[in-house]
C-alpha cells in the first residue's frame, strides 16, 4: 500500500449498542449487527436488551462489509443481526465464528485481507481478564487502511489496554478509534468488566496518540454498567474531552 497522509474524517451512524455504520473508501461498513427490539436472551448469562435500533437494517441501505467482533453473544449479534449477514457480501470475524456461520470469513490475529481498496487487519482482543477465552470465547478487533482515508481501529469487545498498546505500536498512525466501552459486566468474572470502562478507555486513548475516539457499546443493554456521560466526565477531567466524538443514536456524525 502506498503511504499517504490521510485526513481524519469519517461519516458514521450509530444504530445502537455496538452497531455502527460508517462509510469508508466507497464502501459501507457495519460493526456487530444488533437490530432486535427490546427483549431477553437466554444463555449461560441472561442478557436484557433495553432499547431497539434507532435505524432499521432496511433503512441503512446496502452494507458491503460487516466487521463482527464475535458471534457468541447476543449483544454483539442478535437474531435480526444474524439474519442480515446473509445479505452482506463480506462478513469478517474470528475463525471460530467462520466455523459456526456459513459465509463468514475468519481471520487470525494480525492477518490481513483486502476488500476493494481497503486493507483490513484482524487485531487481538480480550473479552475480560486474562484467560477469559474459556468462558467468553475468542473475539477480534480490526484496523482499516486505504489510500486517502484515515486509519481506523475498531476495538470490538476488548477489555485489555495492553493489547491496545500492542496494536498502537504496530499501527502508529491510527486516526480514528472506535472503542467498545460501557464497562460491560454480565457477572461472569465478578466485578471485572469485559469491555473498556471509562478509566481503561482513557488509558487506551492515551496509548493511541492523537486518534479521535468514537465510543460505542455504551447504551441499550442492562449489563452495560457505565454510561457514556461518565465516560465524557472522565475524559474531561483528564483534559482529553476534545478527542471524544460521541455519536447520538440515529444521527449521522462526521468524525473530524
């Protein structure tokens, strides 16, 4: 890929929870599709969805690429989101997800694939404390690069600041970071969160240099234990408020 100086500009629309649509290099991307109305989901831990999507899947129009951090939890892939996958030309996720869902392309950490003019690299993520994979399963994040576009990091359900530091070392020019926050805590690991909380999100932002921070996965589910308002306070107290770009559900945001 030819190195270019890319503007830090991105057009994004928050559907709700972890589901963000954004336009990039002429393609429509969607993270972790969740389009169900409110309801409860049975499993090892019962999850409670509190709000429906701000925008329907049909209203989004055609989606070219889904970046699916993992398929095993309903707050990242619910029933309607799973139904959408069959209509999307490219769905990227973990190798485990590819083994469970036909048509999904599985990527290992640091593996790169190309979709159109976009290079997409899977990057490691940890959904809880060390060893969480035994209960939470494997998850992934993504880094997107294209000529004339900002470099974008999508964290997925990652709780590890150390992994963010490792990713930042490999990709030192990240312009926009979509961080999954909310201090998700379904109770599997006691008081330990399984996504970034306000303080660890701030540490991740510090590791990412000057990247603009787009927080998602901070509302809509009962197991999100921190609000986006708290995140804004913590960033403000640390003098980092200017780097936050908090999307409003259903409203188009230009990240610049």
